């Protein structure tokens, strides 16, 4: 079983849109990893909106530490947190998947 971390832009998006995109990203990750057995790390920090952005990023990076791979949603380059997550995954040798968008 491969553990995946989802990195996606969230600012200004509805919960429904975020969840729908996450479902598609899980399928993309399974194809890229050539497995049907993926465990999605719970990285959707809904309910933490009262925390400063850097605190949310710290929580997200802590979860990323358990990932075998990170899938990046379209638009990740335009989101500050996603760019930091990409750098962390790259620097720490976590497999990176770029979803097609």
C-alpha cells in the first residue's frame, strides 16, 4: 500500500470543489504508482481556518513526512504552500506526481 499526500491550491475554492478534485487526484496517483492500493493521508485541514497560514503549512508538512508520494494538482505553481510542499518533497526524496490538468 502506497501512502499519498495531496497538494492542491485551496484558497477561494469551495469545499465541494476541493473534495471533487481530491477524488480525481487519488485516481491519477493510483495510475501513476501502478497500484490500486493507495492510502490517502488526511491532509484536508478543514476547520483550521482560524490558524495562520504558516501554522497550517507546518501541520501539512508533518503529514507529508509519512508519504510515499505527493501528487500535485493543476495550479500548484500559483499557490505558495504548494510550492513549499514541492520543494520539501524534492529535497527529501519523496516521489512527485504532477496531475494533468
